[in-house]
C-alpha cells in the first residue's frame, strides 16, 4: 500500500527567531530552514512501515516556495521514494494546505496519510484534522504507536492522563507525536541517491485550490522577556519571599 507524508519547511528548531520590526511576521533572512520535526517523525514512521513490508511506496508532499525542495530532498534521503512540491509563495493557511492535500490524495489514492501533529512555526495543529474531515475518513492524532493489521490501523494516542488506542479502517490519517519514533540520520549515499529520485512540481491551481487566506495576521510580537531570577541564602528566606513578596503561599 501507498503512504503519503506531508512535510513542511519551517525555521530550524535551534534558531532563536526574531520578529520583523514592522511586526508583520518572523524575519526569515539568512535563517536556517529545516523539515518540521513532527514531519520528520512522520517520514521515519512511513519508512519503518516500508521496512516492515506494510507500505510499498512513500510519496512526500510539501506546499511552499521553490526552496522547499531542500526539505523534500531530505525526506527522500531518509527513505521516501518520490515527491510532489506544490509551489507557491503565498501563505496558504491550514485549510488551503488541507484542500491541496485532498487533491493529492484523490490523485494518488494512498491508504495511510501521515502528517505532523503540528508545525512548529505557527503551532496550528489542525491540518491533519481538516484533511480527515475533507476526506471523510478516521484520524489518529498525537500518535505514539502505529500498527497496521490488514485493512485496519491501530493508533495509540497520547491524551491527557494516559494513552488511548483507536482502530481506523484504511484509508486513514495519522498525526505524529514526539514519542512515536526517533528519526534516523540520512546516510551520505542516501543523500546522493535522493538527488535522483523523482520530484514533481505542481501549483495550487492544479488542484483547483484558491489560496486566498481565510485568516489575516494582524500583528506578531515577541514573548515578554523573563525577569532575571534571584538567589536566596536559606529556606527561611525563600519561604519569606514566597509568602510576603510573591504571595503564592
Ligand atoms: P499545522 O496544522 O500547521 O500545525 O501542521 C500540521 C501538519 O500538517 C504538519 O506537520 C505537516 O505534516 C502538515 N502541513 C502543514 N502545512 C504544510 C505545508 N505547507 N506543506 C506540507 N505539509 C504541511
């Protein structure tokens, strides 16, 4: 069966982001970009399913600028077989991305669709859920284990206070949580091989999707600076400060 994995190009998680002076967004000039970490986990899971003989082909898709080819090539170096870049310089928004993914699902007919639980740039946590609704199929979100048994997929989900296991008839959506797996590093020969793997370039219009955003960003501001801490000399002093200054006990 075929697996489709959606990967987003985002600012690398090690970068300390700076907000643009005009507060319209984050400054991306000379900033290191990477695959969204949760998407990397999604690619790794698809590769493991292929290694187990469950999946026979892995298709990676990204919606974004031409430069997102870098992240697509990295996903293919990890083990994806081929890829589709839906090229656009517009901020498409989650619903637009979900509609494009629906178009790709219709064309490719994958049985398993893997996404990250969230992209670490906008922390939306909604594209997988929207795609499941558009497709009318089940979703196993925040997955920490995925087991495919015939035409059913069992997904263990990380929920408040524990784990929940759901059974989903295929095709179905999985969104990955941090503990699902630890992605491998791409070996040099695989990085070289990935350069030759097929990469199709499409546009949102190819899937009949209007990319006009449904959400307008009014302002982006950095989080408030944390105040410096202080050192206390004794437990008594700590208790005194908690009681009389912070007034938390
Ligand atoms: P979000 O709902 O934006 O937090 O993103 C959740 C997941 O949806 C990501 O981890 C990706 O798997 C997928 N996704 C979101 N935006 C894109 C995009 N532009 N291209 C490909 N996949 C995306």
